[in-house]
C-alpha cells in the first residue's frame, strides 16, 4: 500500500525540498545506528529521526528535531 503524502513544519516554518523546492513528502522513521550499540546488541537504544522523502525527486531529508509536525496533504 502506497503511503499518503504529507507536508511538514517545524514551528511556523514549512519544510520544502532542498533539491526541487517540492513540499510533499513520504515520511518514515529512520534509526540512527551507532556501531557501538550494534556491537553490544543494543541497537534498540539508538536514537531515531524523521525521514522525509520528497514526493517529486526522492531526495531524503533527516530531522532529529522532535518538534517536527506532519500534516496530511492532498496530492
């Protein structure tokens, strides 16, 4: 099943793609793995980030900021 597009903002600032200026994204959680945690079988403790994949060009943006808000968008 295909993901629905979202728009994203941090506070009052709307996020646009750094490459094509698009404002529609697919979102997903991305694990920020560290080799130490992987070695000690503690990968579950790694920090995660919000990944926004541009709907137009596919460029991946990563945000570790927990204040990012996602909004449903009509394509």
